C-alpha cells in the first residue's frame, strides 16, 4: 500500500506531460464551471474525443481533474449573479447571492473557493482511508453481485431523478440498457439490432450518445433562449481583493463546520446516485441545524456558503470509490466519467484494487493537487472568469456544436456516427423539453454491457442459484427497498427538499 501511495505521487508530479495536462484541465475546468449551463458532464463528454488513444493514466488524470475543478469554480455565477452554474451550486445561491447584494461578493467568493478546495482535499483523504477497509469487501464480489449492483445503480439513479420523476427515471435508465444491447452478442457472436449496418456491430458509440444526450440539447436551449447566459448587470461583479482574502480566512474560522460537511459530503458521494446536489443540500441543512443563529441563513450567512461548497466538492472523492472499485457510478457526472475510463481502457472493478492500485493513488493525488492549483489560481482571476456569464449565446453555441460534430466523427472515424448523433439528439432534446431525467440514460448505457456480461458469467458459474448467494440476497433486498421506498414516497407526494432545490 505504501509503495502504491508514493508511486502514484511520482506518476503525477514526476511526469512533466501529466502535470502539463493537469494544468490544462484545471484551466478548462475553471472556465466550464464558471459558465452556467455547461456543467461537468458536458465538459467530460466534449473532452472524450480528445483523450481517445491517450495514455491511460494521463487521460484519466486529465478528465478527473477537469471534472473536480468544475465544482471549485461553479459557484462564481451563483454568488455574483444568483445563477447556479450547476445543480450542485444551487444551495450556494441561497446565501451567496444575498452577500453579493450586500456588497460582500469578494468575501463570499473567497470563502466558497477556499471551502471547495478544502472539501476536495478532504474528500480525497476519505477515499484514501477507505481503501484498506474496502479491500476484503471488494474481493468478495463475484459476477453475480456485479450484475445485481448494476441493477441497483439504475434504481438509485432513477429514484433520485427528482420528485414525480421516479418512473420516468426508471424508463429512461432501462432505455439506455436496451440500447447497450445493440451489437454483437458476447456469448453467441451474432449481431443484434444491427441489421446490415456493419458500424453497429460494435454497438452504439458511447461518445456519440453522451454528446447527443447532454451537449446538443443544452445548446438548442441556449440558442432558443437568446441573449447572454446572464442578463444581470456586470456591476454586481465588482469586489476588492482585500475582501476576497477576508473570505478565505472564514474557512479556518469555521474549520469544524468545514471538516464535518466535507466528511458528510464524501460519505454521501459513496452512495451511488445521490451526487453533489443531495450532498450540498443535506450539508446546508446541517449548517442551519447546528448554528446558534439560524435566522441569518438565507440573508447572507457565510456558513451557508461554506457548508454546501465543501460538501459538493468532497463528494467527488467519495463518488470515485464505487465508480472505480464496483463499477457503479457514484453520481451522474461519474457515470459519464466512467464511460470515458472504459474508452481509455480502464475497467472498473475488483482488479483496480489488485492490479491498478498505482493508478488509483495517482487519481487520489490528482484530486488533491488539482484542487490546490485551482484554488490558488481562482483567488487571483475570479474577476475575469465571472465575465464569461455575459458572453452572448450566439458565440458559444456554434463553437460547441462544431466541437460536438468533430468529436462524434473523430472518435471512430465513421460518418454514420453523425446520423446517430442527430437521432439521439432528438431524444435528448425531448427528454429535456418535457422534463425527463437524462442521467439515467447514461447510467443504463454504461451499466447495460456490464450487467449483461456479469449475468452470463453468473449463470455459467452457479445457474439460477446465484440469486441465493448471501451477498446477492443483500443486494436484492436493497433493490426491493429502494423501489419500495420510491413508490411510497411518490404515493405520499411529499417533498422534503429545501425550497429552491430544483434550481
């Protein structure tokens, strides 16, 4: 274990090319995170074609760093303009924007950026601590458990797709699993749902599908809305650097809150499907419940900025754990990232514990170093990054659509992928237009092949009796409880999320 820790660090900082790619990823992650509407999933989807064929470690470090840094800069527009950069940043808006309106934007930004960095580092630390504890559990899993874990992953994501969208989430997830069966049957070698089209024999391109579901619909929405991303006055972006560093000192001043919410966020991230939004809102509520002056929240309390930011960034370390060791994405962002890992040749599962532990530690160090670089850089360039919210959509939309088209074609060099891109984009736009969750589609597409292959292996080893294995029974019980509780909650019609959670 000790050798793997130091090998992982050397693989990161001892390789100039890897560090160079990390710096590029930090810059891209900052820009994407500060621009509302793009989000971490879209940035990964757009970057996949450019890392295709890259060294496995360097590609993984690049993508993970970019994804993690999105959360470090995403709160800029939430605080400056009251426009959440992503769902994870909605909780920060509740107190961050009132602080900006009171002339304390610098203090709020300093606190939030520092809190994000601290949360990311502590989240990586929690992941590192959990590795030796999980080893016997991970090695005990067989194809039977991985099949049921894939099903459990689908039910978690569907359940948390949003109130009133439980059945929609399940349908979308199963649709993704259905499309995962397109191509050659892994057992018989016969083509399924491919007709006479040879390009479908290898299955649908994951890159093309992810781009179609996330990138194109968002650009259509931005183009139809018109204007810039933020319509508020740039006057709100004015702040002093003195105020910025006053905010930095708020985190050590509230160190126990930052520590608690970071650990809570990391633990929530380990639960497949919960993601950053749940972590941010839960820790925001925790900050209110443990405050001696809860009446300040919602009116510009700096603790209301620190708590959700530490939680939403700490969950990246937590959600990386089930993604790497169990092949179950810890969040919708990790689902896209796991798809990218598969393209790079990284196969999530128990082998990560025994054969690729050096890579795991390299990714842990990437979370730590990437967050340190991002925080240091952001504290000096926040003023200019915030101006991205005023860029006209007419400039952004064509640029990203060109990237999407080139990425879909360059991934496999097949023009037929452009046809698939257009077809799936229509489905993706329809899901967004009629408020159907899109994340379960990616989960289903990614987990579909894993579930099918694991099912065949389990049936070959134990037959139908694999359902009666002890761990299998536990997972079946968890699946039944998840679906049962989802049905119960839907019938009761209760929504315990704080006001604004859907922002």
